[in-house]
């Protein structure tokens, strides 16, 4: 009798345990589902885009089709696999910090060598958990550097992209980076048009190189006008390192529409004030070479998607170091001249937030 009572008690105890475990499982599953739903809802209402000139993100291998010789193990910069990995991890850290430990939904990059370095960044670091995608085309730039577009497919779906080649009519031998165009849909089916840029540098002098940047601005303006001609309320986002400031002629030409004098083609989201900090520092002076611009439709809060505030320059302490020559702070670079410093980039990233109604 005693044995039977104990046996029955054990069975009841086991049954209660099973019920309790099932209850805990259901509660946990509901909690996880709620967290996932909250994450999806946050994506459905807000997202961030950033642009970052990462300063010579080269792999340590020779590309015989480009002039990447500086960034080889036995060449002048002594670029090797260990330095490449450190650079890769620095870029990952920066992107995560800009996104507040979750990557921005859209990331524009320039000064990347190829798809290999992008795959290393996305799939060989903790970035892999976010399952981002790559849009990148090889440019004719002599050093082999390109622009790239990284995106979270839970937020944005690419439906078209192309490289816009830049062919200088007076100097066809001169090559620069293509403009990368990406068209896609948000999770609410809003169409967005992106242009990722890295305009010609001021190498050889600002005045002598200015016509090249003006020409690139004209080519970009033509592409934007084609979109606006088909839909005057198109949502267009232009980002990049323009190697010119907002006040320079090339950028002003891009912003100002020749068709409609009363309304600019684009609005520059960089704060319109004198900077004590910029995205780049040259001879002790901060300036804003890296910029984000949008079409008018993205300023209208009664539309499906719109800008929240101005663009910002991300200037966390770990991205800066003391400027011994000109005082204050300066970007913590990978190289100063030919001296390896192991830093992040000679540019600071810029970003802006959007809301979807």
C-alpha cells in the first residue's frame, strides 16, 4: 500500500513538473516573440543611415589589374594580414558604435578595395549575426578603390542598382570612382533612391582639380533630374565623400536645380553653421567633406518616410587623438604619411535618422 501511494505521488509530481515546464516554455516563447515583434516594429518606424570614408581598406594581396602596390607586405607601407584584420575590426567597431550597438540599416562606404574586404567585414566579424547584404561594383580607379552599399534586408530590399561611370571628355585617360546607384523598397514599400559617391580628390591643387568635381556633380544631377522628371516626389538620398565643402561650387551646383529656381534639387542635411568639428581635418582646420543630401519629399512629415533632424558627425573619443601640430583633436588615422598608427580612418562617419509612418 505504501509503495502504491509513493508511486502515485511520483506520477503526480512528474505530471506537475511537465505542466510547469510547458508553462515556462510558453511564457519564454511569448517573451521572445514579443522581443522579435518589438525589434520589427522599431525597424518599421525608425532607421539610420551612415556614410564612412574608411581610409584605404585594402587586402594584403596583389591585384595585378590595379596599382595597389603600396598596400602589400613587402612594399612601402608594410601592409600585412595582421594590419588588415585590425583595420577590419576597427571599421566593425565604428559601425556598431554609430548604430548604438546595432548597425545602421543602410551603410555607405568609400575607399574599399573590393568585395573580399567587404565580405571579411560582414561575415568574419560579429557583424555576421545581422545578415547584411552587399552592393558593390568595381570602379576604374587606378588604385582600385570603390564605393559600397551595405544594407539590412529586414529593412530594405534592393530592386535595382548600377554603376554610373564618369568619363571626363577633355581627359579620357583620367579615371575616378563610379557613382553607385541603388534603388529599393523599405519594409513599408516606400521607394528609395540612393547615390553613393567618392568624388575626385584635390590632388594636384584645389583649383586645377575643381573642374573634375564640377563635372561629376553635373553627371549626378542629370541622373537625379531623370528620376524627378518621372516622379517629382521621389525620395532620393545622396551620400559620400565629395572632396569639396557645402559652400564649394560643385556641391552648390548639385543642390541648385536649373529647372526650378524656386526649389533646390536637393537639401544638404549637414548642419549649416561654422564647424569646430568636421568630418575631416586639413592643416588644423575642420571641414565637412562627407555629406548626406536628400530630395524635398523626405522633408515632408505627412509622407510615408521622412528625415528626423539634421545629419550628424560621429566623433566618439576612440576615433580621435591629440593633434600635436595644430592643437585640439584630429581623426585617429591608420597612417600619418607613411607611419603606421593603427587607428581607424582620417575621416569621421556621418549619419542621419529616418522615420516611417
